[in-house]
């Protein structure tokens, strides 16, 4: 079972999230919180694989909650619930270590996809916001493109292959299938890549892949 903690300051939204997740036989909501501080407490109590957090909450917002969750329970992956217009918050949540981003008004199936993806060690950005976020972070910034090219200059061909597939949002199992490697080998490559590139998580690595031109935008 994939154990999940849900946090949103709106009771109706929390109930809707729990209903969506609860309809999946492989997912169990083990706690729900009305603010970020409660969310951290529930994560420490239940040690879920995933925390689904609203990006704007009282006490601690989604960014601060993400940072605290990953500091105290680094095995818990974070999915952020967001709305259009939250681009600056999303950048902050990325920096804090969140690896999943889902629109509140989006298709409920995306939430299920996000929970499964981050559980498998992959990243998930809702298709409706992925292009906007990546464009905001990578477009029209030539110094950033040059820095990204310099960062990957010393990578081996295999490292580049793995990074490009990370940029497409593939989980380890799919990368392994693409490259005819074992999933364990891919995990080693990914961990090594994050260290070589000096990035915190797979989402940052994926963005770097876009910046360096390993993945076409759109």
C-alpha cells in the first residue's frame, strides 16, 4: 500500500482528495491536516511514502512544510497542489524539494499519477503547468543555458542518456527498459547524476536537461 498524508486548509478540498485517493485499492490516506504544522506532525507519526500538500496553507505554507517534511522525513516524497498563478510558489517548492505538482482544478487521475510517480522515485508535473513552469525557468535566459551546457559537459554518454530520460519524467523502471539496464543500475546512475550535477532532486535534474537542450520543450 502507498500511505499518504493530505494537507489543505479547506475541508471540502481535503474530502475530495481523500475520495480520489481512497478509490484506488493501492493507496491509503493515513491522515489529513488543515495546516502545514499539522501535516508535519502527521508525517512524523505515520511515515507515509507521500505527502500531498496545498501550496498555500496557514501556520506553514506548502513551501515551508515541504522543507520541514524532507528535513525530518526524507523518505517521504511531496506532491504539491497548486493553482494557475502560483508560479513563484512553485519555484520555491521546487527548491524545497517537492517532486510532484498537480493542479487543484485538473483531472483527478493526475493526482493518482503523481502519487504513483513520486513513490517510484520519479517526478510529476501536471501537463497543463509543466510547459509554463519549465518555460519560466529556462526560456530566454542565455547565461542559464550556457551554465547548463557547462554542467553536463563532463558527463558520459550514458549519463546524458539517463539525464534526457529524467527530463522526460520517466521513472526508474521505464528508464531501465529504455536503456536495457536493471532498475538497480538506473538508481545508481540517478544518484550519481544528482551528485555530479549538484542538484537536489529529479525535478531539478529534469529542468537542467531542458536548459541544456537534451529535451525539447513541449
